[in-house]
């Protein structure tokens, strides 16, 4: 099933670019990727949702993919969250939000802190307020390592990704990978996101405030169906943290995806799609 390109106006008019697929009459599902990814991470999921009758929308978060970079170079979770609310308003629907990592936290902030009642349901993909510092360090380290120098070729980038995701079958430099890279004037390939994004993350971590303030209050204020999807091999969201989050959210639906790490969608896409469709079909 084909998709269409769609452009939204985010917080303060920042341009947010997305792909939309599925019938206009279907329930709306908004897909928000993790930090350093793009809407392409949801390519298969977008198609699966559309085939199942949902109106599925995958967006590039600000500073990522085709979306506009933040003019002031700052990237706070509240900014991403506000953008998602702007997108929801322009879709003229109360969407089911499926957010991976940063996208999930942004959805949690949007619903739990900024504007309760804006989402129909919230699916958090391998993320909760309390995550393992070592797992965060690995993710941030991966993103920061090649941010300046970049890569000589897409094949070199593919090798780096393979080393980062050892539980996944090794893939070459496919056409899909090229959508995650941008070619600079110096002939080097760099990730398709604003380097200021990871600098902003590191600045917060150095100040010791990398955990979004008020998250416990945001969780406590949730009054909508919540689905937590964890990669069973994740080093970022531990089983203990998942269990603690389940206790915070009465009625939470929990899916543990075997054979998947933090990058659940890419590691086990079919199992992931089955889990979210099973949840959404009950709403």
C-alpha cells in the first residue's frame, strides 16, 4: 500500500514532515520514532497498520529526516511533545500514539503534562521514565561517535550499525539506509539529523537533569489506555523498570518481544506489529 507525503506545522511554525497511509475513515495512529531515527523506521509498520484499516501517520521529529531543524539548536522533550500535539490538531483526530524511545517519552509528556485528553491511547516502545544509565550511555555514545566525522560511504555506516545491533541479521547499505544519511559538501555521509540534537542531550546529562522533570506526576495523571512494549533483550528498559512502571499505571497492557533489543521495531517487526495491532483492535 502506498503512502503520501504530508507536511504539518509544529510548535512555533516549525515544519514537520510525515508519511500518511490508510483509509481516511480509519482510526488515526501517530507514529513517533526514537532519537536519531526518522519516519523510515516505521515503513513496514505504516503499511501493516494501513492494511488493517487504520489511518497511519509517521512523522520525522524536529531536527530529524525531512523535518526542520530547531532554529535555536535546542531540543527539549517538551518541544517534541508540543509538535505531536500540533500534528494531532491538524489531523483533526485524537490519535493513538505509538512512540519509540524519545517518541514515546514525548507522547507521555504531551498527554501527561501538556494537554491531558489529547490522545486516544499511548503505546511506549521500550521506554519508561526510569531507564538504565548504561543503556542510555550506549545509545548516546553510538549517536555521538560519528556525528562530526561521518562516514566515507553508506557501506561504512552499515558496518557501524551492524556492530551496534549484534542481535539483528547483518544488512548491507540498502536504499533504505541512504534515507538515514545526508551527503555533505565534503563528500562524507552523516546521519540525517541535526548534530545540535545530541549536543542538547549531552548538555542536559552533564547538568545531571537528563531525566525529564515531573515524569512521575505525568504518569500518575494518565487516564487513557497504555501499552508498554519492551524488547526482551533491551539494555535500556530493564525488566525491573518495566515491572515498576506497570505498578504505576493500573490496567497497563504489557508486551515483551523475544529476540528484540531496544530497537524493537527493526529487530522483530512482525512480532511488534502483531502486539500493537492486538492492543489497538481492543480500543
